């Protein structure tokens, strides 16, 4: 699982004695510092109303939706999610609505088929 964010460890200027030679208080701060690494929360379950962004954030749904976009009846649509600006807009659409808009067929049927694939 990839780490998406973490809390950086920083020293205040007052704890540094001189460049290259940390003071004893700086060394003490380093030896007793607590570092917190934020772990991504468990993936939310997908449903018919999940947005494209939620599908792409899902560990299994990501590959399932990319495969569906590559095999769209009108041709490969996977490039739609490569452009950050386009993805920002399209990501907010529920997949069932987006599938219909992109000519992938009945949106509900597409979403149900992809959900079945995710659930294995």
C-alpha cells in the first residue's frame, strides 16, 4: 500500500547552533521526535452511485474501470483520466452517468457489470 501523505519532521531555527553542527538540544529533539505517517483509510465500498474519482481511488476498482475505458465501444477512452483538468471535472460524475455520456451503453448496466467484476 503506497503512503499518500505524512507529517514532516521539522526543527525550529532556535535548536540549530551552527550550520553543519547541530546543538545538543537539536540532537535530543531528533532522538526523541515523534513522526506520524498518515495511512490511507480503507477503501470505501463502490456502488452504482460511486463517482469516477472514487473508482480510480479504489484498489481494485481502479484497474477495472481503466480496462472498461480501454474497451469502450467508441474506442480507447483511458486517455480521459490522464489529463488532470479533465479528470477533475469527469471525476465528479457517478460512473453510471458517465458511462452513458461516453457511449459505453446503459450506465446502470455498465456500473453493475463493473461492480460484479470488483466483487469478484
